[in-house]
């Protein structure tokens, strides 16, 4: 199949609308990462997402909506906590898991009785969702297990020839995927950390929020079972910033690269910047991994920032390296 890459304007949005109505898959930008979207009520179309990504069918998708009203047609029970999250944090880089309406297809939720719902804040995502007029289920627009795409060019690397249309928008401002907050249980659970932190959510809900590991690992998202965010080259993580260890890694591995914040920039020519802080780290991480894999045989990520703002990136990089810490 030929893949068109088009700037976002009236004409390309009309074409996107036509493809979505025809049961096709369209890639679009959001403030977090690019998404691979299909009409959430069209099972045949949803299955095409799983094929294009090579995604296991039991890993559920997030349903993206243009407005808050649409949440009520997707969730069967919009809890008081959900209303608070909608009021204070949506639109934005957060996803809520709620009990689903029976009309949401099995393939969207991987057979669960809950559904993940997100309202992106990016004006380009909003333009796409408003133009197509359906709730759009969308995972990140990468091949399964690869780093998520934060530019249209990343999407093209993975999806060329597999989908008919990539909407060419801006690079994603946030850079890591939304915080996933499960509000379908007795206590609120963060299933995936993101740029919206535990403290921010606790301030909005006025109560404590938990990570599943603190309670019961079986409460984790289905997605946690699978390999994630891995570059093509063998990748390691360092979390203590020990200069000697970093230098030893770079000198003992031929053609090794370093992904880290700028204070480590002088250690090698093959340096891929995470900027200065947790926010720039999130913004840069996936592009850095995709740039590095093209020119390195081995890769070291140094992520020694601490604090909850740094958790989102830590969650991604620990998976990128398959848990290999030096
Ligand atoms: O920022 C984002 O969330 C991006 C953009 C495109 O919106 N989307 C994204 O989708 O990251 P994806 O499919 O790559 O990640 C969705 C995560 C997975 O870990 C999945 O297991 C979890 O959300 N998830 C989806 N539905 C769920 C449900 N009903 N219960 C628990 N976890 C769910
Ligand atoms: Mg993903």
C-alpha cells in the first residue's frame, strides 16, 4: 500500500475523515506521541491497527475523544473522581480507565470490562478528532516493541507501506505517553507514569493515589507484559551517574553511544542529548534512541535524575534496556 504523508489542513483532514469512515487506519500527532487511529466502533478497522503494529491482541487500546461529553458514551459509570480528572486535567496527557459501555468492542479493550479514555490537548490532535467525528482508538504509532514516535518521520520509519495516511504535524511536545490512571477500582492506581505526576493527581482527587506494585502486581496494565521501547542495538542503563563506569563502558565497547543529560556530553562524540532535566528528558528520549540506533552498536542510557518528575522517563528507559543495568 502507498502511504501518503500530508500536512494538516482542510484537505488532508477531509481525506483522513474518509479513510476513517472507510475502516482504514490513519496516524496523527498528539502532545505525547503520534497515534495510530481507527474508528473505535469498527472492529475490522481496529484489527488493522494490531496488524500494522504487530501488537498482541490482548493489549488494549486507548479511546481518544474530542470532548468531555463523549466520555459518557464510552464509560458506563463516570465516577466522581473521573469528573474531577476531566475538570482539572483534561484535555491533557492523562488517560482514565473506567468501566466500559457494552457497545465498546472486545478487541479495543482486550476483553477487559474497562476502557481507557483520553482527550489530547494538542490542537492538531483536536483538529483530527473533530474532523473525523468518531471516538478514535489509538496506540502509539510505532511497530510493537520499538521506541514510540515523537515526529512524523519516526512514524514513517515504522509505518510506511502499512497504512494509507500519516498526518504530518509538529514534533510532540511532551515526548512520552500519557499517564494512565485506573479509576475503575476501589482505589485510584497509576498504571503508567507520565508527565502528569502522582502528586498532581492526588491534589486533584484530594486523596491518595497508588502504583500497582505497592498493592498487587497483578493489577498492572496488560501492556506491562511485553517488550517495549527497544532500540535495534544492545542497550544498557546506568542510574547512579558513576563517571568511571560510564567511561569504562564507552572505552570497552567499540562504536558505543551515550544517551544522557548534557552534563555528560563531553564523554563521547556519539552523544544523544536528553537536555537538562526531567521535562527535556521526556521530550527527547525516543528521538535519542532512534537516532542512536542508526549509528551505534551498543548504547548506554544514563538517567540519574530522581523525584517523581523523572519517573516517567525511568519507566521507559528501564524497559528500553530490558532491565540491563550497569
Ligand atoms: O499518550 C498516549 O497515551 C498515546 C497517544 C497516542 O495517545 N497512546 C498510547 O497508547 O501510549 P499505547 O497503546 O501505546 O498504550 C496504552 C496503554 C497500554 O499500556 C495498555 O495496556 C493500557 O494503556 N491500557 C489500555 N486500556 C486499558 C485498560 N482497559 N485497562 C488497563 N490498561 C489499559
Ligand atoms: Mg505504545
